[in-house]
């Protein structure tokens, strides 16, 4: 049984229709510009005049879009030359006929709605240019006459650049004009200046993207340039050389005149007269009329000239005014003289000349000479005039202006210190100045060491400033002199003492001296000390400053005084006031001087000394008491002669020998003197301090330290012995009877030394005797009882 739904093709058709309607309703459509084609017919290279067709076709793939429009743009060398919008899928552009300006690269661009596409570029080359056509409005012009030339290529397109050429019969062609590009024709004005036959032609050039192309030249046109005989003739009457005051007549005319011709008479770019065909000009010759006259004939744009030079001589030259002397100073004799350097002796008489002298256009005299005394009121601009009467006219000539300004003699110079203050011992500057005097002024400075220096002041505002070396005394300041001079006749000098009176002189301070009051040396605590700082010379005020070296350069105080000394007081001197002091002085000279250092030593006060003395006395008394007690104790020990022995089980005990015993041993045996002797003894069956019982075979040793005092240093020693002597004290082996207190009294001492003593029995016996005596005291036994001593040296 078939399970497919019924009418399936109908259902698919319905769905497709609905989809198409939905797309149309929503305005969305699908399309693709598949291809854009460009074709040039009959080919890419054609001759000028050939009809050319350029067709553009587009192929668009779409989903049945109705009334689809296409916008076509045709470009030549990226420039749009045609644009159109159509529903057709192609358009045709015709070039009929094709010209060289149509050559280039063509491209077609098609736009459909929002999408665009261009074709491939196609090149069109149109070969050949039209031969230009030349036209002249006058083929027989006069020389320098203007005529019109027209060159055109009516069949060509685009801006063309035309050129005009002239070719003589024998010479090479020459370009005579090239107007700016205007189109496919050019009209201009030509002028031929040479009288001859020649040929004119033209050509043009077109600029393409591929390069410039030049056309063939046009047909040649013969041009005959005719001569124009209008050169004027000029006559000067009576002569071209005359004296001033004489009448001159100039005639200028054209012999073969043309219609509308004009004649001009000019000189120095000035038109003297103008007329048709001919003219005549009369004038009285003046001093400045000498020069060149020009007669010019003008016909249209053609001109012809004739030249004539005339010379006008002077009846007499300009007068000359002289001043004597040249450098005039107020009070000098001033002379002004007027003269005529030259004159025409055959024309005028010298006696007929009348002279007059003027100052600022006001007559001061009718004479040739003016003498006066120079004064500011006589200053001014002077001129002289000469009057001459001839048969035809009167002449008056004036000289050049002469400025008379009497110079002012230099006044007495004033010498001053620049800044107004002079510091002795330092370089300074001097200004030499005169209140009045005509520039330039020469200033000369004379210094104490006779060094001469000069300076010229030639401009307003300039000053004569001299750099001078230092002076050390006020009297040297008055030896400076300044001379001022602005004329060879006289010199002025500064007034003596003027510099000293007008200058503030500052003398630097001398080296200060620092003293201590009431006196130099030690000062007791609590006293007052005054430090006096003084100088011998220096300009007031003076600033005094005190320093204490112990305060690392800190200023103690400073004072400004109108005196040569000042003081600084230290009240209630303490220990921290001691040390070195110095003072520094300065004044307006800005120099600083330092004194030598002084030293202050501070002593203790009297009550402190008494307290220390009392303490020392008590200390001495205490030491005396201690020494006295010590001496009494020593005497007591000597008197008793006891050797203090303290027995302790397994501990060392001290055995002391008296000084007499040591001296005795030293006298007997100088070579044997020790510092300490160690003794060892063996207690009996019962110790002094304990009730223990010790085996006789193995007795426990007891040690005793024996100190020996130093021997007499005044006695010569043969040889220093060992420092330490050991002695061993043992119980007697003979089994001595034990006393009632339980302590054995029989003791045997073994003495050993580090150095062998000198040979002789007396030495050995003396030592043995000494220690036997000590043994008896130690054991508290009677001397009659035996006490063994053994002595040997290693």
C-alpha cells in the first residue's frame, strides 16, 4: 500500500510560490554581476577619420528580478567620458570620426544596485593628425608693422599647441612665436623687423597620455617685408654749440610722409614738442640744456628716430663761496669769499659782475668778501650770488650752500671716579668729561706713575673712561690729571685737588690686634674677661666680629662702630670659655682682615683649690696611718718569728720566712734565692683538725706554701736561682714517739732546687740550718729534738 501523502507535487509548487512571494514582499533578491565585457571595433589601432564603436555588455545572474537597471560608465584614461542608466544589458559609444585625441585606455564599469564591476582595459590608438591651415591678413607688411596670423586644425579635438616659424630663402627656419594652448586653432600678432622676403608656416602638438605627437607643418606663405621711409630730418639753428642765453631753433620733419604720421621732439625722456609730419621748436639756451635731442616719427606701430647733440656753454661759471679757516671756533676771525672760476671774456666784462652774500637767504653784504667774528649768532647756511647783464638778458647764478657752524672750545674737564667711591688698594676707573665742547674731543690722562693714556670721544653719549691701577695713599689720588683738547690751538687741564675733593675715598682696614683685659694668660673661674679688637687705620664704620675656635667658627657676636676699636666682654668665665679667640674686621671697602689668635686658659676658683688641698691632706694622712699600721704589723711578725702554717687536709698551707732569714740565706748562698718554697709533710695517726686515723704505710701528704721575701737589692748576686723550691715533709720512719696531743713532732724536709748550688760545704750547711730552724718552728718542737732536712739540686 502507498504511504506517501496525496498531491505531493502540488504541495511543493505551493511552497515554492509562497517562498517567492515572501522574498518579493520583504524586498530581498539575489543577484550576481557575472561578467562585464568591452569591445572596440573595428580594432584597437585605426587611422584618423575611421568610425569606431565601443560596446559594453554586462551579464547578471538573478532570481527573476524584474526591471533590473544597469548604470554604465565609460572611462578613457580613468576619466569618465560617458555615463548612462538603462534596463538594457549593453550600450554602444561611437567615435565618428575617430581623432588622435581619442587614443587611450578604455574601461567600462557597470553598477547594479549596490554591486559594481569593471571590464578589462582596452587600448585604442588613432594614428595620424590633420595638417594645419595657416592664414595671414597681410603678406606685404612694412618693417616693424604688425599683422595677424591664424593657424588651425578644425578636424582635431583637444587642446593643441601651435607654433609659428619664419624661413628665409637661404637660412634655416626659426620659431618666432608659440602662443598658449586654447583649442584646435590659434590667432596671434606677428612683427617682422628685417626688410626681406621670407616664408611663414605653422604646426601644432597634441599631448596624450602615451606621449606628445606633432603634426605635419602647414603650407608655407611668402611674406615680403617692405621698407618704411619715414626717418625724420632734424636741423639745429644757428649751431649745435651755443652760449647760454642764445636762441636755438630745432626743425624736425618727414620727407615722404604717410597718412597719420606724427613727429615728436624729445630730450631726457621729456617731450619738448609734438606735431603732424613736421615741427619747429625755439628756446633760449640755458646752462643745463646740453645733451641729446631726439626727433621721432611714428606711424602706427612703426617708429623712426634721428639724434642730434647740442652743447650750451656758460657765459660764466657758478660762483664759489669759500670759508677760512675751515675749523672755526667761537671767537675766531671768520672770512667768507665769493669768486667766479671762469667766464667768457669775449662775451661779458668782469666789472659788470655784481656779488652779494646771503645767510639763510638774507643778504649780509654786497661785497665779494664777508669778514666777521665767529659766534653762535653767525652760524647758518651761507650762499653768494653773481648778477651779470648781457645784451639779450640778465643772468643770476648762485653758489652751493656752505654751512658755517663755529665749534665750541672744550671747557675745563672734570675728573671723577666712576661710581663716586674709590677704595685704596684696588683698581678703579676714572671718567674725564667736559661740559661743553664740539666733538671730537681728545682726552689724555696722566697718572702718578706718569703713564699717559689718550682716548677720543667723537660721538654723543660716548665717554672717556680710563682703567687705572690701584693707589695706596690718599695723596696719590690728587696726582691724576686730565687734559682735554678739540683744537690744535689750546688744551684745558683739570683743576688741582678737584678729584680729591669730589671723591669718597675708602681706606681698607688694617690687620686687627686682639688683646685680653685685664691681662693675657690664665683667668680664674668667675672673673670677667674683655676681648678688645682694634685697628690702626680704616674708613669708618667698621664691623667687628669675634670668633671662638672651640665653637667651630660660629660667630660670638658682631658690632658696627664709628671707632677704631671695639670690645667683647665674657662675664663669669667658666671652663668652656677657654681656648683660642680671634676677631675679623671689615668696612665699606668690602675687605676682610683677621687678627692673630689669643688663648684664654681658665684656672680653678680659690675655694675649689682649698677643697682639693684638704682632700689631698686627708688622703695623705690615711696613707700614713696605713703605712704605720703595716710597719707595726711587720715588727710584730719579726718579733714573734712565727711561720704561720695552717694545716688543711689535702690543701696547700703557707709557710712564711722572715726577712732576716732570707737575708741570711742570701748572704750565705747568693746564687740560691727563690720566691716561694713548697713543703710537704705527712701527719701522724691523727690530724690537727680531724680525728681520722691514717695507715702508717700509706700516709696522706700535707702541703705547705713557703713565701720567701726578696733579698737585699744592694747586695750583688752572683747568679739568680730558681724561682720555686719544693720541699717535702714526711713523718719520720724511725717511728718517733707520738706526743700526748697525737701529732708527730719528728719531721723530715726534702729540698730540691732547679740549679746546682756552688760547691762547698758551707753553702749546703747554711741552707740546711736555715730550713731546720724553720722546721722546728713549724712543728713546735724543741731544737734539741731531731728534725731532718735533705737538700739536693737537679
